[in-house]
C-alpha cells in the first residue's frame, strides 16, 4: 500500500485527494476531540470552517428539521478558546456523555475542520489521532491504497504531534501487513514515531502548539491527546457529516 504524508492543511487540494483514502490528523486537538465526542454518544458531527457558518447552519437545521435546540451542540475554537455564542470549546474533556450524548455537533476549529473541508473529495475520508491509530490501520488495510495522511498543522506550519500520529498509524499498518510502500515524507514520519514510541507524551509536549495550550490552561488536554490507542473507533466523513464508520 502506497502511503504519503502532507504536513499542513494548506497543502491539501481536491486534485491531491481524488481517488485516495485520506486520514485527516489534528492531534491537538480537533480530531482527538471529535473522536471523544463520538465515543461519548454524539450522533454526527458537521464540520464547518468559520464560526458564523456554524451559527447559520444551526439556525437552518432547527428551521428545516424542526429539531429542538437541545439536540444540537455548537462546538469549537478560535485562538484555542471558546467561540462567543458557542456551547463548548475544543477541549476533548468537555465532550462527556452528559454534554454530547445523543446530540449532533456542529464543529468549527482553525486547522482541523479546515483540513477536513479541503479533503472532502477523497474516495474515503477518515479522522485520525494517536487515540485511534490501531483501529484506523485495520480499516486502511481493508480499503487498500493509495493512502494520504493529511496533517492539519497549525496555520500553514508543520506540527510535530500530527506527524507523530501519522508515523504511529503507519507503524500499526506495517504490523498488520508487509505490503506497505512509504514515500520519503511517510518514512520520515515513521522514523519520528519509532524514535519516541515509548515517550509519546514527552514528545507531544515539545511541540509549539502543546506549549500554547499549556499556557492557556489546557495541560490535561495535551496529556489526554498523547495517549495511544484509547479508542477502537474510526470516524468517517461522508456527504458533509462525520459518523462512526465501518471498522
Ligand atoms: C485546530 O483545529 O486548529 C486545533 O484543534 C486548535 C486547538 O487546539 O484548539
């Protein structure tokens, strides 16, 4: 299976993802948060790029579907913190069963949901994090190649934790099949993961975004998102919504 990696959302284009199996990765924190929301009973996630888009979409959903407001959660961040008028921020620890269970989430983040929208034309589009690497590898093995790991990065810059997760998923894939061919960027990601495999929390803490989150008071989020294979879940994007996909 041919694997390649792009290091920022900026590099993701419709032409790049066409006919490919794509995994969008934003370890800190968008994909880790969406995984947690789905694990805790969220029925579907609608990713949006801009905060106002999320608010308008909520109004439209309430009007057209005649749904009650309490069946929806508006979640996400700008600058790492709660968006004014939104219900929840982007801390995975906020997305408990009582906050999100049996509800639909309209979700907006700076880099993570941007990467998803840019990859929307992929053949299959999945969400990845350190938290679900093993389950993802099993799904990717079934789907075949080519595979693109689309690291969200931060505002057009490389982020260590996303590349680390791409490396972990490829490590898991190589444990499951010998038929894996890595591009130079993919090999670099795998080597990074293998160098730090026994100390993921330490290396995630080296990253610039971990330091920003720590300064904002989200130390527990960084530790939480650094865990390996906490969930046996594979969220998949289809027709504008993210749900738990086939395993
Ligand atoms: C993003 O999508 O840019 C991140 O998840 C930002 C954050 O950590 O809140």
